[in-house]
């Protein structure tokens, strides 16, 4: 799963402009986008001098995700991280605190500036100005780790994670305890589990913390509910599966939406996937239902014989692994005159 | 909503025996029932002397609820409270701590020994031996209070509240904070709100505390989920309704199941009910869908015009009010020779 972003800047670009997945977005009306542009221009001033021509250049951005936006799949985290990284690279900026700039676009974008396992640190400043991200371990540290994303069919109206979290800070009493006591302890524990490649420990903390996060959402007033019935069926299935195997083979985590993110190691993937498609069957051909790095599944293997649920509770299943952070690639989305390479422009 | 219990005891009864809603139950295999019988016999010994004949009498019990059991409607609380009250009355026991005895059957049964608003106090003993119930206010203090029970159509397997709460105590970190900080503060606040008949305050605490209770269930490992999609739709509807009226007119609380208990004052009942049956429509005739103390609803009045949801998400809606605690009534369920009055006995 990735975001691809191209930018072009220069005296021949007449205004700042961003295409996101083919849709043009107003920068003036988008506070977060504006903040990122401002902070990058600030960095240009600092590093290239107040009178540098580049400060005045307008910027054209084209960004595309190969996965749905606003579906609780952290598309804005990937998007802002990619944008800030691309801008910094294009302007040859060095030593800027890119995570902090990306964070102004989307909180968790600071994490996506790095690959592998990344910690988003709170910092000590009341306003969070020193909140940033640090890498715990590169993706190469645990190459066996796989992530299975279960995209859930859902039509419920969403509460954005920013709105939800602001309301939680205002109204949830339990959040105080979570911040003060649970998060610091668990952060220490999960860093240790990652360092040791202790999957069972890693998996248990992941599940407990996902549940606690959603408990806080429920303790928010009015309550903020991201999980739906299918999410809960996935949770039950993961616990049942682990109980059947007698080991924690797989774990789940949920962000601000009903989609599940499962962690599993490569060695256990194939057997689990067989049971998964048995429990969550589909009317679709497997080629559109199973995406990403899926090897051929053994036919009709239902190792633990769980009961199948209704068909098509899931939109699709995507298997992926840890990313290794943003990098420069060769295929641009923009022509050198600033026009879009794809035909999307004319249809919008 | 009530439980009716008859007992008969004497030298002519050959063994302890309990019929619950027509089903015979083994006392030997039911620890809780056994404990209640033992504690009552203890009380007989203390009050009537070690050698009293009544200590040796076997007891026959017949108990019936006019509402479903094991559906999260607190049928065991009502049942054990009624049983203990009936036994104490039949044996002429005075000054016994009936809430504490009832609590051995079902924790919340201690509350049901009294009418009106009742607090279940924790006590200071580690083992909870001094945990009991005290009445905050009689039902006559707030006669305008109505309770609407929305019985939800649901087929999910249930976690009993006892199992769920034991697991929560063992595994939920947030529960520690809830016990130490949130519960004492809220208890004080809601007692004040009841004393003042401050509905909005009462309602808000009720909703916040219901949400926090279910947050704790979710923070339990593995998570314990009592609310389903319909429960969440009810929660959303209540918040939307209050927002539409500009006041907190109605509140919700959920126990160990998906059914909603709404609080509302008599003056607001009719208008709210009109909207409720519009939002949660049914294929049933109103006579079986709307139960309890429902006055005729104004035809087709949808004061705020909320969108109707799918039909028959609810099994039925029951409107009731605060009970006034157990009392003796005249119609026995048992004949004087210990046989059941109804024909149920022969079919079991």
C-alpha cells in the first residue's frame, strides 16, 4: 500500500494547487494543507535565505493512493508524509524536522516519515510542538511480519479521528488514566517485544491497546463508535483462532474505522488465510477479493473448521508488510510543464 | 415488570425444590440458590433457635417473571430479591440483612429488595461481605419518571454479567480508575440529581456511566461486548433526539445485553414514543409491539421527522415505571398441598 506524490514548482506555476486522487483541492480552504506549505516555505527561508527566489515559487502537487481514502486506512497519514518528504526533497531541504511538519497535516503522518516500527512521541510541550516520531526498528528487523487488512463493507457515517479525539480529550475521564498510566507502560513493553521479536507479547499488547483505544471512544460523550458488528466478529474470530491453535498466532488492531489490521508472521499466514476466507466468504472471484502479497491458498483447507459467516461481510482482504518509508521513484505523475500525466485532469 | 414467587414449607414437603417459569431447577447443582437457602436457614436458627422444627422443613418454591429471563433484563435480580423476601416473610424473620442474602444469588438482587432509587454500596470488606443496598428515594419521590425498555432482536451468544465482570476485574486496567475515581464522584452526583429531581443531570450521568461501563467491557481481555449495532443505533437516536429538542429529554442505559433502558419523564413520553415507533418501525400490530403503560399514540405524528430504520430491529417496546419493592399479594402459585396451581407441572 502506498501513496505516490509528484510536485513541480517554479516561476511558471501560477498558483498553489493540489490534486488528490484526481480531485483538485483548495489550499486556502484547507488549513492543514496550508500549514504544511507555510512550514516548508519557512524552512526554505531558513535554509536558503529570506530573499531566495524559491520562497516565492508556487507549487503544484499531484498525489495518489493505491487504497481508499477516508476509510480508516490512514490515507492522510501516508499522504501528508509523502507530501512533506517530496517537498523537502524537491527543494533540497536538509535537517528539517519533517515529522513535525507532516504532523500539522495529519497527526499520525509524523510516523509515516519513517519505515518499519515507528513511535509517535508526545514530547513535553503543552501545545505538543515537540511531539514527533522516532524509528524503533527498520522493516528489515522483522521481515517475517505480515499485515492483513480486512476492509469491511460499511455505510455508517464516520466521525473523523481528529474530531473524535478532540471530543475524547474533552469528555472522557478514562482517557486521563490511559495517558498517564497505561500508554507509558505499554509503549515500553511493546518496544521491548519488537526488539526481542516476541510475537505473542507484541500481539497481545496490540489487541489490548486497540480495545482500550475503542473503550476510550465509547467513554467519550456523546460516544464515538468506530467498530461495527463485522469488526466485532473479526475480533471474536481472532480470539477463537488463537484459542484453537493454543498460541497467539494472529492479532488485530482497529483505527478510526471498522476495518481490521491483523498482524501475523509469514510462517502462519497461509493456514490462517485458508480459514479466514472460509469464515468470511465472498461471492467475488478470489482475484479481486484477495489482494497484495497473497500466495495461492491450499484448496478447501479449513484447518479448524470454523463456521462460515454471511457472504461478503468484507469488501476485500489485502495482505501487505511493513513499509520502508518514503523514497524517490522515477515515474512522475506530472509533466514538466505542470500538467497531469493521467487523463484525470480533463474530467475534473 | 415483576417476579411473583410463592413458597410452601412444612414437614409434608419431602425435598427442596424450585420451579422457575415452569422449569424445575436442581438446588444441589445451583450454588447460588443453595447459598440463599442456607443463609435463610441460618437466620431461622438464629432467630428461632437451633432446635426449631422450621430449620428442618423442606421448601418448595414457584417463581414466575412476566418478562424474559437471561435477556439482560435483570430477571435474576428480581427473582432472587423476591425469593429471599418471600422466604423471610413466610418464616416470620425480622431484622435479617435481606439485601446481603439476596446478593449471594445475584449481585444486583440486593438492590431489588427495595423500591424506588436504590444504591448498591461496595462496603469496606475485601471480600465484599458488607456490600449491601440502601434506598436513595422511594418511587413516590419522582412519580413522573418512566422507563422505556427496548428489547432488541439478537441472536449473539451472551457472556453472563458475572463471568464478564470477573474477567474485567482481572484484566481491565481502566476499571481500576473507574472504581477509584469515577464511580465515587458520579454516585455522589447522581444521588444529588435524584434528590433535586434534576432530570437533565440525572440523564447525562446515566448515559455517561452506561458508556463507561461498556468501555470497561471492551477494555477487558478478551473483550466483552454486550452492545450490538441496534444498541448503537438507539444510542445515536437518543443523542439526535435530545439535540433536536435542544434539551436532554431522554437518556439510555444498557446492562449486560443489547437491550436499552430509556429514562424519560411522563410529560415528554407521548411525543417521544411517536418518534420512536417511527424510527424503529414494526410489522407487528401495535398491541404486541407496545407493552406496559402505553397511552394511545397520536397518529402519524413525527415531531422531528427522523428517518425510519429497517423494520423489526426491536422485538417489542415496554413502558414501565419505578417499582415500589417487594410486597405480599394474595394469589398463590402453589396449592396448600405444595402442588402447582398452573398445569405447567405435568408437562415438565
